[in-house]
């Protein structure tokens, strides 16, 4: 005899609890955009979706997320949420050793409490610490991380292939791009005065997402800007995305490089302003090799804004590619963006942004509400399926 509908709903409601661990804005970045969209989607489906914030504002207490004051605070809060029956979904990449240990701690805690442990690998397939070289310790570390996870999400088939080198069951690695249709929904924003004046005082402006980190190659970019300005002195560079703590050292760097007049440096901005500035630019320059399928590159392509990006093997169709470290190659494309911008736009294919956040939410529901975890989750919380029905 089929189980009554009300009983199934009661069990599902008990299991619809998930702790999302990642970056919550501000500042805005690809990770935070993905997390905001996923939380909205899960909550629309009736989930209790809590967020533990690991962004730069993580110590600021807010009703929007669970703050993190230090390492011990992080561990205690994960332990508390796992005991209360929350599945865990944590993000990691291959650029941060600290991020690795935070992800491993969250996944192990969730598995010890017999809750689903979901992992999103938010990086490309060419990163500093992954794929792991043939050093036994590092290979073991990533093999452990991936094998502890119940499910692993990644951005592309190229990243999935790299993850499978750690000996993971292929059925547990699901490529779902983080980029989703909500990324390109925005209202045009008014520019800050300093940005508007910069655009007005130049014949054209390149949009550059820049952090003061090695993967963004600031010294290489400075050389390219100086060389380009020798031929196009009326072209400027809008540098967007630096964190608060990076702004001062970046300003000092630009002074040293004598690029203050050529650049307008601003930090992280709201997403509507980010896309409005991008639309008004000549083209977007994307320097990192390690970023994989980058959300801002996809935003540019969908919105038909030329993108000049390093060839990392996973760029979308319509991107103008140059080899990492090849200044001449980038300079050639920049000159084209100034003199042949319409031609660059004309050869960009029409790309429709898919609702990948819904695909991700579908898979999360399949994992967390499936029979594999239903009985374990109730047992871990001390509630049986029959108890749930009796208490209805």
C-alpha cells in the first residue's frame, strides 16, 4: 500500500535543511553570485537554507548569514548545525591551502553525523595545488577531500576529468556551471562621479577585473598598459574588484608603475554597477589562467561585450584568446578592440544563459532527499520515519 502523502511531506520537510558554506556579499564575486542565486532557489522550494559566510565580511554579524570569528568558531558552528540535521555544501578551489582544510573539516563533520556532504570545486583545471603533482602527500590530500564528499560539483568537463585523476567514483562528480541566467539580469546603474569623469576624459576604456594576487599578474598587466598607451594615449583602464585591503597596495603599485593617469581603480561594486560599467567599455581583459569557466567572461559574451582572455582551455566560444604571458598577443587584440570593435562583436555567437542554479538545486534535492540518506538523516537526529508520521 503506498505511503500517505502527508508522511512523505513531513519527512522531506525534516530533511530540507542545508548549510551553505561560502562567500556572501559584500564584496561581490562569482562565488557570492552563485551562492545568492542557489539560496534563493532552494528557499523557493521550501528549504531551510542557512549560509556560513567565509567572505571578507565574515566577522560582521548579520541576520543574513552565520558569521565566522575564527577557526574554532567555524568548527563549533558546523558541528552544531550538523547535529541539528543540516546537510553541508562547501566551496573550495586549488589556490588556497586554508580553503582546503576548511572544506575538509566541514565534509568530515557532516559525514560523521550521517548527513550529505556536498562539495563545489570552484576553480579551473590548472591551479596551484590541483591537479596534484606526483607528490604522495598532496595527491593523498585531494583524494581524501574528494572521497569524503557525497557529491562533487564542478564547472566543466575539463575540471571533472582532473578530479577523476584522484580516483573518485565518476558517478559522484557532476559538471554544472556556476554561471546561471540570473547573472545577466540587471538594472543599469548610475556611475560614481570618479568613474564617469574617467570615461568622459578618455576616448575608450578597457574593463579589467583585478585582484592584487599572483594569478592576476599585475606586473605583466602594467607592462601591457604602458606599451599600449604609447600608441593609444587616450585609452584608459578601469580596474575593478579589488578588496578593501588590496586597494592601498594596488594604488602604491600603480604609482610606482607611473600608471595613475591611465587607470581608474575601484574596489568591489554591486552587480548592477559591475555590468553597467562592463557594457560601456571597449572590451573586458581577463588575465588569470587558473579561473576555468569564469562567470564574468560568460556575462560579457552573453551581453555581446568583447572579451580578451588568456587561453586556459575552457573559454566559451566568442572569446578572443591570447597565450598566457604573451604581451604581443594581448596588445594585438587590444588594438583590434579599439579599431575593429564592431567586427569583434559581429563574430560573437548568440549564447543563451541557462538556469544552471535550478539544475544544481535539482541535484541537491536528489542527493539529500533520496532514500540513501532518508533513513540515515532521521537516525542521526534521533527521529524515525514512523515518529515523524506519528507527530504529524
